C-alpha cells in the first residue's frame, strides 16, 4: 500500500460515465476526495475527468469494469485498496430504465432480467466488493440510487419498478445487517432527473421542475458525510418540483 493521499476520503462511484455520475464525481473531487470512477465505457470515464482541474485529475482513478462480472469488480476493489488502503464511501449510480412492456407480454421476462441486472445485480456485486473493507476498518457509507416511481407499480413500467423496489428492500436489509458496525447504508429516491436523455424523451416537459444532477449530488454527499451520522437504512425521496 502506498501513502498517496491517505488522509483524503476514498469515494467509489459506479456508473460514473453518465450525466449524474459526472456531477457526483465532480462534487466529491471538488471537496478534496480521491475518487474511483467505475463504468464499462472507458471513453465516457475519460470525458468525465478531462475537463477537471489538474489537481482533481490527479486524485481520480478510472477503472473500466463490467459491473455484472463479480470477479472483475472484486479485482477493481483490490486495486483501490492496494493504492489507498481503504474505501470510505460507495455510491451506486449504475442502472438503467425501460418501459413499454406489459407484465403479461412475452417480452416482459427479458425486460425484467435486464432491469434486475442493471439496477440490482450491479449493486450486489459492488457491495460485495467494498463492504468487507469498510467493515474491517470499522467505518464507511453506502448510498444507493433508487427511484421515487418504484414506490408503486405503473402500467408498462413493471420491470423497472420491480427492480428499483427490490433495490430499496436490499438497502434496508443491508442496513440491518451492518448496523452497529460503523457502516451506514442509505438510498436516495429521485423523481425525474434532468439529463439529456430525459429531455430528449420528454421534449414538451419543463425540466426546471425536475431534479438537477447537482442537487441530487448534494443529497448523496450529505448522506455520505459525518453530518448524516444518525441516518441509517433510509430511502430518502428527492422530488424536485414535480
């Protein structure tokens, strides 16, 4: 293990190449953290950090990883531990969205498998890779990103709602499992996030009423901070003005 920036917080962020990932990564980097950016898109990760100041870039570790490959995610965590010796925060942003499939249609099972892969199994693999280190050091914070719409099913959104509902239950279960061991586990449940993809798919909507990625990053950073030391096992709605 090196001594490089050992005093800084080590923040592990999955899905770091997306719009929300860029905002969350920049928030932690600006605060002085060492940031581990994970995604399957190497070019996207590079784009995330290329516009950053040089000192931020020096504290970033970009890892191209298939989050559905449990062994690869474990290897990534070992690389982080070899460099910095700890993982203090894990933010799980990787995920996906689909709609249009009715529960009774033949293509629903495939859609459900896809959503469970992106929205649940990526989190399971990442959690398994970082929690042992957090438990060993006796401290850590995990923040998952769910969805407000998962609180109730909706027509043609069953696969997505089921996967995000399962993520909420996973968050609560993990929180109960590690309670009292120094590791806090919470989730945020945003409504519509103001991303380029959502603007393209809903051109007539008013994005000023949505949740800005930077605003959601503020909530995530709060839950990861000592200021939220009494918050554990919570699924926090982040609704914007919708």
